[in-house]
C-alpha cells in the first residue's frame, strides 16, 4: 500500500479516477442527445444519477474501511464462493464488450481530429488499436503512480474544454436553474421518460465503481479514520460527474444532433462550428478525446484488479489472504491486462448496434446486484460494526437504486 500522497489534491485522487473512468463516449453522447431532445428541463436528472452512484460507491468504501476486505472479497467470503464463479464469466463478457466499445470510440474520435485515412472505418481500426496499445504501455511502464498522473491530466482537459464549451453556449442562468431545481420530464413525442431514465442511468459508470476499493488500497487508506476522507473524495468525484452531465445536456440543447456513441460526438462537434467556429469544434473534440481515453485507461488499469482478486478468492483453501494491494506484476493481473487490450480489437471490425445493446443490458444489471450486496453486507453490525452499518436513509436510497436500475435493465432488454 502507498502512503506517499498528502494534501487535499491527493485526497481527491481516487474520486477523480472514478469520475474520469465513469465518463465515456456513451455517457457524453447520451447526455447530449437527451439535451437535444428534451432541452435543459432535465438537468436535475444528471444530478440525481450522480447522487445514486455516490451512495453506492460510499457503501462500498464503508465496507472496505470497516473490514479490510474489498467488496468482492466480502461477497465471496460472506455470501459464498458460487458468487465468485458467477462473477468471473460476467466480468469476462463485460470486459470484451466495454473494451471493444472504448477502442471504437477512441478510434472514431481520433480519426475526426486527425483524418489521415480516406476510409473512416480504416481510421477507426488503426486509431482504436493504437489507443489500446498506448493505454497498455502506460499501465505496464508506470504502474499506479503514472496512471494517477495521466488521469488527472485527462480529467483536467475534460473539465476545462467541456465546461467552457457549455459556458460559451449558455442558454441563460434562469433556464439552467429551473432545470436543476424543478423536476420535469417533457413529453417529446412519448420519448421524454426514456431519455430521462437513460441520462440518470448512464452517468457515472457501472461495474467500474468497484475499482474505487482497489485505488484507495493503493493510496494506503485502511480503517475507519479514512471514512470522512473517502466521503469528501467521492463527493468531489461525483460532483464532477454531475457537472459533466449538466454541461453535455446544455451543449446538446443548443443544436439538433443525430447518431449514436462516438459518431454522435463527432457530428456534434461539426455542428458547433456555426455557433462557435472551428475553435469551438476543436475545443469540444479535445475534451471528448480526453473523456474517451481516460475511460479506456481507467478500465485497462483497474479491471485486471477485479479479475486477479476474484481468481485469488476462488483459489483460497480455507485461509484468507492478507489485506494488501493486488500485485500488478502477477500473472493474473498482467495476463488479463494484455487480454483486455488485445482480444477485443476484433470488435473494431464489427457493427456495434447489437453489441452496444448487450453491453448496456450487462452494465444496467450490475448496479442492482451491487445494491443488494451492500444492503446485505453493510446491514449487519456484527460484520461492519454499528458505526459503519447502513442507516435508514441509506437503505431507502439503496432500495430506490435497486428498483430504478432493475427497471432500466428491463426496458433496455425490451429495446425501449
């Protein structure tokens, strides 16, 4: 474990990593498309979505600080090893689809910035593969320390460029404040509820919230004394997440856009030429590129933790491992990292309509499972102590999160 960092900027590190990893092309595209269809009336939904993810991730941190176990370790040891055997194939499937989507998004965005190829599909493949290999190299060569520094730069670029673009397109303070404090869902030809739900559910990542536990281990946070630090850290991270969602809704509300995923972001940048000129287009593209690559880098660095941790738990023979950071030089971690960065390159040659749908379903089903785990694990004082046990308000929010994301998964599965 690593206690090398001090000060408020270091204290906010893992929360910033959660924000940077959780904000990808799909999240930005969904928020901008929602703004284009519904306008600023649904700004409140970005805040609510970020708050729900905050409650879930705070519960994860609370469990780990109380017990010394990551949430995966707690689930497998307290609920049963079969959960680990079920989680492992789930993780592999999720990893393939999310890695393919991130490579594709990186490729499309970079080709829009540097159109070196006549065929955009060729450009997507080359740039997507290159982004994956760069991410692989950064994780291998620099470890957590370099990863932390690069992610801070990426989120700084994201924040400045996307927020500045939103300010340049500002629709009016009164209109923005109304959208934030007066919950409303425009009808929009029957699409209002679906897009509002998509905005709330898409903001802030899904399975990647588990990675927060491994990042606070890398920072040396262990024991109840760090609970306040983690709460402040996560509040800052999800505040940034909410601000990005708000900014993208504002940007989308000013223009009419079409498309999906990274392609939508490219088309959006082209439509910014009229109100903001070429500078505005490039400003937004740089921010989008920072968002996409930071999400890719976060997944490359942290998801192998999940695989190595789960594999280690399933190999346990009656003895619990010591509370320690996952060895990033281990065969399990590095093997999964290489597989994550290389195998999903096959998806760069595919059409992603159905893959994106399946990925959305897989992601949407994870948050309710996580809410159930937190209700069980943090609900027993004999496991976490009275200080860390779920309070009634937390239970209500977790139950609401469970119901909400189950509904999202059901609607996504039905194609609505």
